[in-house]
């Protein structure tokens, strides 16, 4: 089980930056599709909020994955 935790830790470390890169590329794509200036500003505002909210979440994934990879969760008690 500890090997699985370490493997998932590496996956979570990679998932955080990949998710942010995907969201950033989507934001660029959606802002580029806006036609008028007002529509472009609304789209920029919406994606700015989305990126602002999901940045700490992706950072948390990286930190959680780092601790899992280092073995900080190896000694958890069973809830029996």
C-alpha cells in the first residue's frame, strides 16, 4: 500500500502543473474566440477568476503529492 501511495504522489505532483497548463491554454483559446471588446473583457475576467481559484488547488496537489512521495502518510493508523 505504501508503494501505491508513493506512486500516486508522483502522479499528483505531475497533475498539478498539467492541470494549470491545460486551464491556461483553454483561457487563451477562449479569449481568442471573443469578438467584441466587451465580450473579450468578460471572458478575461471569467478566466482570471477560474485561474485564481484553481491555482491554490493545483499547488495543494503538488504539496500533497510531495508528502505522499516522501512517505509522510506511511504510518497512518487503520480506523478499525
